[in-house]
């Protein structure tokens, strides 16, 4: 006969369940905090990237030489852009549009966690790790998670993009997050929060499928088991494929960001009408996608 304290439904079980719940909550909180910290650290990089995407060139190119001694003109890099932003707006200027991005990161983490739990419960399988069917199934699940996360967070992405784009014309139309929500809703309705969603989502879906399938085929058919470092090489294959595929899918992300800025009432949006159209004309796949 079991001691009373070990019987199911006793206070000991309740304490154990409460301990597990607290541990899970602490882990989720830690993930959210780490995600917010990474977002804060990387925001200046994305800020400079957006200014380059919209064609803002506040600094003249500098003369430099190549490895072969030929003189060329170099466009300003990240540190030059960042120094210019600090000079104009101060150090806080590097974090323009940060609050929507933090909210986006938090919502994305929560949505991904909840959806992944449901997917894992419904998709248990005993197939071997190297089977193509397993890779396709896992990629399909990742695609669902990514699409749901993008739909939930895209409005905050649009708000952040527009807040940062105001630097070009020195406007203050989009201020805090709540004022952005009110202005976008009044001027464009619900659809205004999802401008550029389709190309962004297609770019992410193509990235997932190309990266996972290429990594699978390389690990299965290109890397010989007799090679001593085969396991180590396989661990880096997906990372390398991610870098290569991101170059191919970048035009989708670029068009999505330009669409988010176009016709939003700031100075740079007038120029981007022509840039987005030219980008679509140069990439036939994107032309078909936007029809």
C-alpha cells in the first residue's frame, strides 16, 4: 500500500504540478526576455538596412582602392550611417520604431510556442530521421507556424517600418505605437496593417522549403558516411544553405518593406512608388505574385 502522500490527487501531487508550471512559466519568461534583448541589440542594424532599402543616401561616397590598387567609390557602411543618425537624432534616434518591434517579437514567440505545442501533439511519427517524407512533414509544420506568426506580427512590422522611414523627411506623423494604430486604421482601415504581407510571407515560405530540402539532399546524397567528419559537416549544412537561400529570397522581403512605406504620407513614400514598380518589373516572379 502506498503512503498517503504519494497517492494521486494528494497535496504532494498538487505541489509537483505547481512546481512544473512555475518552471515552464520561468522558461517562457526567459525566452521572451532574451528575444526582447536581441531585438533591442539588432534594431540599429535593421534601421540602417531600411534606410538603404528606401534609397536614402545622406552621405557622399568615399574614394577607396581595391586589392589590385584600382580607385573606386564606396557607399557608406553601417557605422557611417549610425554615426549620421546619432548626429541628427542623438543616440536615442538609433532606436526609432523599436517598441513595435519588441511587441512583434513577443507576440511571435508566444504564437510560435503555442502552435508548435499543438503541432507536436498531433504529428508524432516513427519515421527515420533521413526520410524525405519526414523532412516534408516537418517543413510543412514550420511553414504553418511561420505563416501564423507573420499574420499576427505583420501589423507591428508595418508600424516599425513607417516610424523608421520618417527619418528621411524628418516627419513626426507616426509617433508611438498607439498613435500609429489610430492613424493607419483611420486612413487605410484594417488592410493598411497588412500591406506587403503576401510577398513577405512568400519569401519566408520559399526560404523554409529551399533551405530544408537542399540541406536534406546534401546531407543524404552528397556527404559520404565514410568521411570521418560527416556528422560535423551535416550540422553546418542547414546554416550554410540558409545564408545562400536568403540571397535568393531577399527581393521578396525588399518589395514587402517598400510596399509598407508606399503611400503612407511620409516624404520617402513618394519615391518608393517608382522603386517598388521597378523592382516588380525586374523580377518576373514577383510580377506574377502581385497580380
